[in-house]
C-alpha cells in the first residue's frame, strides 16, 4: 500500500511558494480573523462593503457567517501554536465549512442585488432628492430668503450608472474572494495532511494524555503470547485472523472422493502362532504359516504389525494374511479325530456318542 511518508520530498511544502505551511497558515488565519470581523461589523450596522443598497435580512446573514469565520480563525491561531495533528485536522474541516458558507452567501447577495435594480433606483432617487432639498433649504436660510447660485454641475441623479458600477465591483471582488479563500483553505488542508504524515513531540504528548488504559504507546513493541497469536485474536497487534473453522490436512487440496482404501485393523485375523506341543507335530507338515520360524515363534508376526523399541505399533507393509493355509485339506481331515462324549450327557442308548 502506498504511504506518503515512504517517499520524502526534497523540501517541505510551502504556502504561497515562500512560507512554510505552519507560518503561512497562521498569517491566513490572522487575515481571516481581521477581515471577516470587519465585514461582520459593517453588516450589523445594516451596510455593505460592496453594495450601497440591500435589504437588511441578507446583510445580517452575511454578517453572521463572517463572524463565525472570524472566530474559527482566532481559534486556528491557537491550534497552530499548540501544533497537534488531530486539532489541525479539525481546524481544516471547520475552515472548509465556514468558507463554503461565506462564499455561498456572497453569491446569493450578488444575485439579490441584480434582481433588486428597481428598488435600488427608487432608493437612489429619494436619497438624492432629500440631499438636494436639504442643501437648498440651508442655502436659502443662510442668504435671508434669497436663492443662491445653484451648482448644476454636481451629479445628483446618476442612479443607473451607480448600479452598474456597484454590480461590476461586487462581481470582481467576489471572484477574487473565491480564489483567495479556496487557496487559503487548501493550504490549511495541506498542513493537516503534512502533520498527519509527520508526527512531532506534541502529537506524542497528546497521545499520552488521551490514550485509553491498557492501550500501548505509539512506537512501542508489545510482546504478545504465541498462543494468543496462533488462536487468532484480531484485537491484538500482529495476530492472525481467527480461522478455527478451516482445517488443513498435509497442505493438500480437499477431494470429494478418496480413491485410496482405508486400512482398518481387525482382530479376525489374529491367530496364535505358539501351538501346544501335542498339536504341533500334526500341523507342522500340513500348514504353511507365513513369517514362521522353526527356531523362533513370535506371535507379533501373525497379526500384521510389530511393536517398536519405543512401544509404538509399526505396520508391516505387503504382509500376507497371517491366517494359516492348509496344503492338503483332505489328508488333514483324516488326521483329525472326533472327541468322545461322556455317556451321561446322552441318557438314551440309541444315540451315538459322537458329534
């Protein structure tokens, strides 16, 4: 994943091409605090810096949003002095919101001034007429009832041109304000990004003061038990994900059907290899018992496995069935004798004594 701190630039980013971001952001906040407060004071006096005539409601709203921007800028000066990364990020968000409100309200005021041309003309004519009447009355009183020479060169009625000039000035000033405010807001945002990728001692102290109990400090390695890592605890640093439901056998792909027949141990094939001495002479010549040694008779060869030195069971591969195989079954049947039954078991005389 790309991390901006992995690639260090040749120099730190600059504000206006010559100032550091922190110093430039401080100057920007100082300008905003003073200029926005000035616009707010004018608006609360029911006057505007750009337009001579406008209704009181838009002017008051414009004063409120400029007052908010001024207060946020004053707080920004304090934040830049403290120089904590998370506070700078909060300042950047607040500045963007305030700038958005100021620019939107300024654009609305321009639209309202364009649509109120008739009201502006009425206000302009009435204001000019009142001024002329006041001047004439003052002159008559001063000259004891005689009409003095009137200065007709003075332009008292030029309302239409005045409206056009104020509209041009308002649009140009709004464009300049839009450009400067957006650039200054982006400078503070760049400072927040730079401070996020380059923490300082102030960030470390703030983390120490606000970290929760039990949470390790930044940059400190934590010894996690191996059992906690293997069992899967996503809350611990360096822990593997919890995958208890996944079973991996010999790192092989799962198969739907197994082709290899599973060998199952059974006690059906277990036979004693050590035979009583009375029977051995009869079967030694008739039976072919695998793994039998005349000098050594060991019962562990007749069940397909043997015991190792450590006590573990070792399977014998490719071993034939330990069941004895008769060479000549008919001859062996002749050598077998029936066991006699005692007479008291059969009280009737006509029954045979053999089974």
